[in-house]
């Protein structure tokens, strides 16, 4: 891993790898249906890092799990399309799904301790994946397991180590090694560094970016920490209460966020790279998604909500702020209309 990682925001190849269109997921509970993901659409290009950010419970992880169809009841996909390299994931049978999940898309979860089997050595866990999905001979799986440990920066002497014998950072690297075992085109990373201290977090993020450049996979990165995502990803989607409310290149989200929720989210976390700043937080708490607020779901917490009641009554749609920047907010609509009138 000697190459210099690419910088976030550098243009990725424009080939669309994953296309999520109008995705809807609900949790069927006794109290009613929780609309956890509501008409969410986004694309991820080849070799791109696309980040999904938002508070806990906003639907970002549910959307990611729906993409690879690992949701379990009471969660159900109720609408929309997920296309991966032109294949409709919702139409795949069990056999196709099995191949899709490891060969084409792998997932790295937040807690490596939960993702790893405590009674199997790290080496055997890598070999298990190779044995289950390839025709490799025992000596080939052994060589590949060693290679994967090297790739993620774990000493190959650790091949026989059990998860509890590794540090938190090493365990997360081991999970990444397993995810990369079959050279997938995309890796979904669901809060992969949240459980780690800030120094190890920074180190692992740099290494993940190097690996992405070296092997050419795309990343769908899920986190509640927007400042981390700005540093790490090329493009960002912001989710609030099950909806995608803003999407733009990461530097544009950082320099000129348009949605009031994005503004607030940006000021809720200290940056792990930048200078100290005063944190503002977000007043109130996310809504109950069985009976979400009418109109804009953020209106009960938004200090900029329009006084004429539009925000309370009318659901804002995602509109183009610029060619690569979209936001769902009535205030932004108004600002764009004024801009149009004043620019000859
Ligand atoms: Fe705030 Fe209204 Fe924009 Fe919603 S639509 S974020 S309530 S200004």
C-alpha cells in the first residue's frame, strides 16, 4: 500500500455502477408501518466514494441493507428499483443473490467484533469465504489469505490469531480483508470506524482510500458524522427522516450546503483534521416515522421554516441547485427563483 491515495472530490469515472431509484422500505410494527426509507434515489459511479449521512434512524443503513437485500422482517422493501451493473437486484433469486453479495458487493459493518466469528481464526474466516465462493485449492486459499492480510496492513503471522487477540483497529482491518476477498466492484461500509479512536480512525480511512485506488472498487460509505464524510468521500447524500434531502460533491456540501438540516449537521461534529470550532447541534429530535410531520419533515426543527405555512403543508421535492447539486427545500426554491429574476 505504498501509493498516495486520491483526494476526495477528484472526479470518478462517470460509469454508473449502482443506481437506486425511488427506493421505499418500511418496518411493519404493531403501531403501524414505519416508513424508514421513502422514495430515495441516487447513483454511485465506478471508483467513486459516495457517502450517506444523517442522524441515527434516518434510514441510511436501512437503505444500504436494502440494496444488498439483507433486511429481515419486519423490514420490507415496498417499492423502487436497485440496479447494479445493469442487473435488477430485486429480481435476483437466492443463488444470484449469493454470488452478487460477495463477488460484486461486500459489506463492512460497524462492529468488527460482531462481524467476526469469535471461535475461528482470522485466517480461517478469510479462507471460509474463498472456499464457499471459488474453486480454489487449499494452498491457493492459504496464499490468498496471506495476501489479503498484507494488503490491509496486518502482519501475516496473525493468520492464526483469533479476533479477541487483535486490537480494535486490526479487527476492523481483518473485516475489510474479508470484504475484499473476492475483489468486489463495490464495498458498502456501514459506520466502519465509529467504534475506533480518532487516530486509528484517520489511519484506517486513509488506508481504505488507498485500497480503493489500488483495486478500483467503489464505496458506499454510511456514517452519522458528516465532517468525516466531507474529508473522505467524493459525493454526499444527506438523509433526514427517511428522505434524501440534499446531494452534492463533498466540497460543495462543505463550502455551500443549501439545506438547513445539512447546515446544522455540519456544525454538529468536530472535524478530525481541521481546526477547533464551536458546535451548534440540532434542536429537537427526529420525528416518529409512523406519523411523520406533514410537508417538509424537518419543519418542526427548522428555524428557517417559511412563515406562510408552505413548509408545514407542502412536501419539497429535490430540485437542481446546480448541475451536480440538488436540495429539497422551499427556501432554496425561493432563493433560486429570486436569483433567476435578478440575473438578466
Ligand atoms: Fe426548513 Fe422549510 Fe426548507 Fe424544510 S422546506 S428545511 S422547513 S426552510
